[in-house]
């Protein structure tokens, strides 16, 4: 089972009111909403860190070589966007 811990969180009244409203609309508790929001933010920060590290190892000449291999066709038959 996952270990839980408590943390007293202070929010501006306007944020808390909005949080209550949105959590209710989403059909979840404020606690669960905050857990998901924190998890999403951490994932975004980890992803950014990952790409920054990858960028440091990148070689511009390899990038150019990949771009040069790309086709020049605008679309491939069957790949068109649907027309509404």
C-alpha cells in the first residue's frame, strides 16, 4: 500500500474557491485533484529536464542529416486532413 503523508497547504481564497468548483465539476475530491495536479507538474518538469539533457548531447550535424533525408512531398495519398 502507498504510504501517505499530510501537508498543510495555504491557498489564496480565490484559488481555493475555484479549486472547490472545478473539483466538484470533475467529480473528485480536492485532495485527489491536488495530487493529480502535482503529479502532472512533476511529470512536465521531468520531461523538460530529460530533453534539456538530451539537447546537451545532440550533434547539430546529425540533426541536419536527418532533415536532409526527409521527403519533399507535401502529402502522401491517404494522409490528407479530413475536410469538414
